């Protein structure tokens, strides 16, 4: 039934984009992946390269996008997502959320396709309402270092709703809360690959601040399932998808040490500017609307993810981050 349906997935070589490609291929869709590899990796989609229903276009979505033939769905997941990445490429981050989103909305309109855009819990900033429901407007520092990501995502949501209201475009907006799993870049600075890399290399775990800040971690399969259900729902407003099970970062670092059965120490480093002090999704809407809730426990998700990082070669585990953003920052 899905065989004649064509889906464009941007950010396809990244963590979530590559898992989405797998999902849509498994459901029988014809998938076009698009990425410029700024934070992604070719190897995340290499297993799909000879699949008859998969094709790939290397392209920066902030430039005009040309796709031949029809398109039924677009999932816009291209954007740096780690605070370390988007601090290093702030202008690219602003551009992909604004110009990139504009190009993709224009493409969706031209092709009469439904578009789902990847938004984030960062639209709530350092939240003063806890847990965060979709009705909360957020508490964002526009000019702080994280503002480049948060504001790009907020603009992205506004632009998407404007295309819906003005052009009648079929839109879906997912507000993704911290998600983890295989294919996260080991050195992208996000806390799960950071801690897992540290325990595997026998290094101390770096907890930022006093570690009392909280996050709620969602396993990738649950996230992909929620996004898939949202795309095929008829709801146009933002929906939170994440796992409400909340933990402090200090507690979490201890769990990773336990999981790895290691005796690493914890060292405290300064808390990054505007690092949200608490975060937990209110998923009542997703439960009601999509009949969705996470199924994978933190224990199981972490075990699978730890085994993934453990399976990396010694060379990969010890190599410095291969990402060199200098050419992008000259643009
Ligand atoms: P990621 O860095 O692994 O993947 C992002 C991908 O987008 C990379 O492959 C990168 O090369 C590509 N990309 C970036 N700019 C591009 C451009 N201009 N043109 C083409 N490709 C470009 O990050 P991720 O965790 O997979 O995040 C994917 C999306 O989900 C992002 O939009 C992010 O904001 C959102 N999100 C993720 C999380 C999470 O916990 N993983 C949480 C909230 C939101
Ligand atoms: N963090 C940490 N040590 C690290 C990396 C991150 O203590 O080596 C903390 C970070 O300050 C934040 C939380 O872990 O409070 C989650 O950080 P991440 O970069 O994964 O994503 P965020 O939720 O902040 O976007």
C-alpha cells in the first residue's frame, strides 16, 4: 500500500534521520534521504545504499532544493542538535532552522506533500513550568549561546504554522525531548555518548554544574514510533514526544558507571550558560491523540545503547571528533 508513496527525509545521515529512513523503508515507502554531513555520518545509512527503495542526495537544505517527480511526505530533521555542535556552528544552525525550513515548506507546497518538522523541548528554554505541556510558551534567552538553536526552532514552528494557515499546507510538528540510541556521534558532546565514551575509555565522567539539573531520556525506537504516529494523525499543532521518566544528571552518571560495571570517578565541570535546570515532557496529548507512550525502560534502552558504543572499534573510541566545521563557518 505504501509502495508508491515517496518520502523525503532531511538529516538522513544523522542519528534520528537514519532511524527514520529505516522505519519508512521497513514500512514499504520509497525514501529519498538528504544530508550535507555537517554533523551526520555516511556510515549511518551505508546499509541502505543498495536498497531499491532508497536513494540519497547530498545537499545543503539552506540552498534551493530540487526533487524530480512527486513527493507525498517530507520529514525535516536536518539541524545540528547537540549544544556543543550548535555552539560551534551557530550561523549554520540558524540558517537550517529558518532558510532550510522555508525551502522545505516551499517544496511541500509545490509537491502538495504533507510535512513534519522536528522541533524540540528547547522551545521551552529553561522552563518555569514543570513538566512541560505544549501550551507552555517557554522561557528562552534569545541572545544567549543556546538562542541560535532555540530561536531557530521557534521560528521554524511559526513559519510552519503560517504555511498551514495561509496556504492550507498539511503540517505536523513534533517537539522532541532528549532521545538516545545507536548512531549518536560518540564525540558530539551530548551527555549519553559523552558518559558512555568516558566509561569505555576509562576516563572520569564529566558532570556539568552540581548535577542536580534533570533530563528525561527517551529510547530511539519509542521516539520513531511516536513521530510515525504523529505524521499519520490529523493534528497540526505541536506534540511533545519523549519519555517522562526524569533523572538528575548526577544520578544518571552513577547509573552509567553501574551499567558499565566500572569504578570511574565523577568530576564536576562548570554548568554551560543557560543549561536548562529541569526538563520533563507532559505527554498527555500524545497519549490521547496518538495512543502513544514510551515502552522501552531506561534500563533496557541504556543497555542496548551501551552495547552499541561498546561494539565500536578501539580506533573509533579513541579518535578525536572528526568533525571540522571550519569550512562551514567561512560561508
Ligand atoms: P544529528 O546531528 O545526528 O543529525 C542531524 C543531521 O542533519 C546530520 O546528519 C547533519 O549532517 C544534517 N544537517 C544539518 N544541517 C544540514 C543542512 N543545512 N543541510 C542538510 N543536512 C543538514 O542530530 P539528531 O539528534 O539526529 O537530530 C535530528 C533532528 O531532531 C534535529 O532537527 C534536532 O533539532 C531534532 N531533535 C533531536 C533531539 C534528540 O534528542 N536527538 C531532541 C530534540 C530535537
Ligand atoms: N552534561 C554533563 N556532562 C557532559 C555532557 C552534558 O553533565 O559531559 C549535562 C548538560 O549540562 C545537560 C545534560 O547533561 O545538563 C544534557 O546535556 P545534552 O548536551 O545531552 O543535551 P541538552 O539536554 O542540554 O540539550
